[in-house]
C-alpha cells in the first residue's frame, strides 16, 4: 500500500514551496500518495502589500494548493512541515495550522505517524537549524515519530541540515534553492515515505 504523505507548508516568496515540490518528487519516486497544502496568510493585506511580489506570490500559490486541514493530517501516514524562518523560528501561518491540530492530539490520532520538517532562510546562519529544531517540539507533543535526515545520503555533505532540508534564498542574488538543496529535499521525500510505510505497517 502506498504511504500517504501530507506536505504542509507556508511560503511567501516561493523558496519553501520549491523545497516542498522537491520533497513531493522524492516521495512520488517511492510510490507515495501526496497532498501538497499551503497554510494561508495571517499577515494583513497592508503588510502583504509592503514588499513587491508578496501578494502576487501568495495569490499564485493559493490557486495551486488547498489550505491544510485536520482531515489531511488524519489521512496522512506522514506529515512533513515546511516553513520560512521568521526571526529564527517557525512562521505563524504554519504554526496556526499546527495549533489547530489540538483535537487530533487530544484523541491521540497522530501518534506513531512519521513527522519531518524543512525550511528556508535568507541568510546562511539566519536560523535554518534553529527553526527546524523548534519545529521538533510540536512534533514530539503530537506523538509523531520524528524523521531527521542525519547524513544518510551524500547530498547532506553538500547542502541541507541533519534536521531537515533547507535553502538560503534572499530574492535578490539568490532567487531559488540550489540544485544541491533540492537534492536533499528529494532525499527527504524518499526517506520519509519509506519510514512512513514501515510505521503504517506497525500501526
Ligand atoms: C518577518 C520576517 C522575518 C524573517 N526572519 C528571518 C531570519 O531570522 N533569518 C533569515 O535568514 N531570514 C529571515 N527572513 C527571510 C525569510 O526567511 C527568507 O526570505 C525565506 O527564504 C523566505 O521563504 P519563502 O520564499 O518560502 O517565503 C524573514 C522574513 C520575514 C518576512
């Protein structure tokens, strides 16, 4: 049976979205059934209008991806959360989705499924690792079995982090994740799909 993978992300400029799509590619290569979902804006229209391209980019992605729901989380064998770094931690838009999973948490519905994380910053040491590690906290509370990447693939020696795929994209001289960063994301999709399948067989 194909593992069911929910990739729930927030992205404002498209960097986290690009990683999400690469993770989906990797998961598909392992035969996964995939739902790609984008958390919706919490920032006001005034804030969204402040940076050129933000509102347009959000509208483009919202036309492509449904918002993640409780039903998606219950359906999934694995949930892979993606976020841009916000002051060294998770974006409130993704956190709001996670906080909405309290009902499933109360019923223990996510216990024993796989969980994994990925993210993007605009600077090399601007918080990719701290953001991904901070996302491990809610994963533990939800009872998800956290799937890190370690250095389990040669791609990790060129890019990414042991905690999850990452990218440094600033929208100026670096417009999108590099080929190496995308390779780590594809590996994450493959790895989480394999682990999710094994865990599903145990449940
Ligand atoms: C409010 C705010 C806070 C941010 N904080 C950080 C930060 O702490 N470190 C960093 O490197 N980039 C920071 N960024 C930049 C984003 O993390 C970065 O541009 C990321 O690549 C965007 O991903 P996206 O294209 O998927 O939206 C911040 C951006 C905003 C709007």
